[in-house]
C-alpha cells in the first residue's frame, strides 16, 4: 500500500491547515523505525508552530531521500552477500588452501590455544596465577569405551569322520587346575573347535596423566578385563551372569622421565614402547619393567632411535612349594629386549620407517622335575612352577612332572605342561607410507620374526604332546611373517574419515610365545595362517565404527580352522 506524507499529515488532523503538496511515496522510509520517529517529530514541530509549511515540506523531502538511499544500500548489501555465497572464492595464484590438517598438527594447535588462553586469563586478571589450581594445568584425564559384537565360526573340517572333534587339549585349564590324570581314560579339558559362538563384549578404560615437572610425568590407567588374561581387556556381557558387576584391574602405572633431549625412561607397568605390529604382541598387552629410549635427528629428513629394557615375565612365589618343608629354589623369568631403527622422510610424499630387534626370553621354558611321588592332588613336584601360567593355542608343550608310579591301581598321575622350546626372537619390521593422495595415506607394512633359540632335536628330546601330523611326525616351526596394505585416513576421529586394511599372517608353532599374541586371529596363539580384512569409519568427534573379518587355519597338526566377525563401536575422550 502506497502512503503519502499528505495522507500521514491528514491522519494527524493537519492536512487542511498546512495544505502541503503531495510528496513521493515513502515506502522505504516507513521500513525504518528511526525514519518513522523523524516524521512524528516533524508533525509535532508543526503542531507546536515551530515549523511552517515550507520548512516542513523541505525536511520531509530530505528525510525521504535519505531513507531511500539507506534502503538501496541495504538491498545492495544483501545482493552482494547472496552472490558471495553462491560463487566460490577465487584463490590467488600461489596461495594454498589446506582442507585436511593432520592430527598431530591439530593437537599442537590445541595446546598452543590452551596456553594462550591461560596466559590471557592471567594478564587480564580473570584468573591470577596463584588462583589457577596447579593440578588443572598438570593433570589430564583420558579414557575410551568399546562395544563389540563377535561371532566365532568353526570350520566344518574340524570334525573327524566319527563325528567327534579332534582333541586339542586346553593346557590353560589343565595348568590352572589340579592337572590332567594321564593314567586314566578320560579326555583332558579340550578347546572348542566344533561349535560356533556369538556374544557381546565391552572394554572400558580410564586413566590419569600427570606432568609432575618439565621432565617427569606419571600415568595410571584402570580398565575391565580378566586377572589371568594378559592380552585382553574385554568383558563379555552375561558372564558370569545375572547382571553381575565387572571387575576393574590396574592396566598401567608408570613413570615417564625425560632427563635429556631425546632420552626417555619408562618404568613400571608401561605400554609397549617397541616399534612392532600386532603379530607378536597383542594390542592391549602391557609390559612390567623398565625401558630406556634414545631418539635423535641425524639430518633434516632422518631420525634414528634405539631402545632396550628388562621385563619380569614370572616371579617365584615366596612360599613355593607350600606343601613341602624344604622350599624350592627361585625361578624368575625375564624378557630382555633391544631394538634399533630409523625414520626417513624421503620427500613430502614418501616416508619410510624400519627397525630390527631382539626379544630374548630367559627361563620361560618348562623344566622336568626331579623324581616325584604324588599321593594326593595337592602334592607338588619340584618344577610345577615352570608350567605355563597362561596358554593360548599353538606352542609345543610337554609334561613337566617326572612322576614315580608306585601303585598303578591306586595312584593317579596328574600332569602339568610347560613350553618345550626356548625363545630368542629376532624381529624385523618396516613400513612405507605414500601421501600422494592427502589426506588419504597408502601404507605398505611387513614384519618377519624367527625364533633363534628353536631346536627341533631339543624339543623332541622332551617328549612333546602336540603339533604332530597324521603320520605322527612332529611339524613344529620357528618363523612368522605379516604382509599388510592400508588405505585411508591415518585416524578416524572425525565424521566420515575412513580407512581399509588387508593383511596376511603366517605363524609357525614356536615362532614366539603364544601367550602374548592377539586373540583376534585364530582365537589367539600361534600355529596359524590366514588373512584379515578390516575397516573403520568416523561417525563423529573421536567416535568411529569398525568391522573386521578374519579367516585362519592351523599350520601343522590336525585340522583346526575358524572365521571371526567383529563389529565395534568406539569412542575416546
């Protein structure tokens, strides 16, 4: 509706008195509350007799012109904004727009911003230095949660022609109990190789990292898990049942000391400090002991590192043997490790990292006892402590008790089992990264291990009980290797970031100790070969879903194959 100033003045009962000429429509002026106030002010001045008709007409005309100019300026600004949104910006020649920022750069930016904010708060008096709690600046709380669905699918070839599963002894159950009576006819506890199993699991961990000083830090983390399972922190839903609460165990507790540039000392229950894949050590495995690491650049593109440490694997019980008046000697087992390697940034697109290491396990093999007389299941033999504390499939085992049979009709012969082989493992590991398709990275990875302490004749001299073929010939081995290809984002902690990985593994029976290996390949242990396909997809900040399919079968011995499907929901904070 077009409204003239004459109409506005007539509405105020001044039309006839002023006899003003009809002015141009002022739709633009009416859009502004400030302009409306100007008109009302002029009307009031006329009413009071301060302005005459000529003065009023002149002021109204000026106000109309100013309002129109303002209206045109607003429309022009809206048009420019709309065109800017529809048209992508022109990037000047030589300027680079970065669409992906690596995680370590984002972390560094976050730390710098946090430091700048704290300094600004102190300078502006928002929080004086003595008013900011010291622990806030020194302590970081972190953690993660993972929900998992897992389906274990046994191969039909695992079942013999008579319909019974092949007897794969569960040495873990035997050694944790009162032993297996070899004089009887009953089967020992057996691993499941015939029935499929599906279940749900949760892993929850929370930790605290404290920066004690510039060169001393401490870290403590607790999580779900099992006190007799060193390689997994999973808790299965419904086990033990009736919505029972889950146990929490100390997962990490260590000092991180950096007394000199490039020199670092880790002491306590630490994460694995060595450059390794998951071929030999499970992802959740922690090491007890101390590590010294030195890392130094030798040029702008090359860094070298060397590290080594000692780690108690087993410590003798103070009262062993509890049922004997004369106590047995101490049998402490250790892992001594050393590794050296280098990182080489060939150019902005190619990166190489490689390392060689020795992992020497001292006193871990089983020992045959002195002649042993057993009359009750609670009696012990001199080397019972050399039985393997935690067993996963694959390693060659033998009976550690030299039982003297005095009465075959009344006496039982409960046996325990230990590792037949010594272990001194050489590990070679390397990877080649290609950043030609940033932010997508292509990685080729390879690892090879060989047990230098392996001796076929030594193992056979100990009368092993497993890893025999159909012709009763021993088929153990000492090597393992992994080949892998990974494509995608290095991390998947943001929406739609992804990566895919495929790998092939071959693990002979005694390439390394199966107690420490990944449970996600052939249900853990050694003596297995097969492939793994996996993928991750970010669905939000620090949250991603993953899927993994593995298929594996034994390298030696009776048929035993299985497939595994895992679907995970992961988040961290």
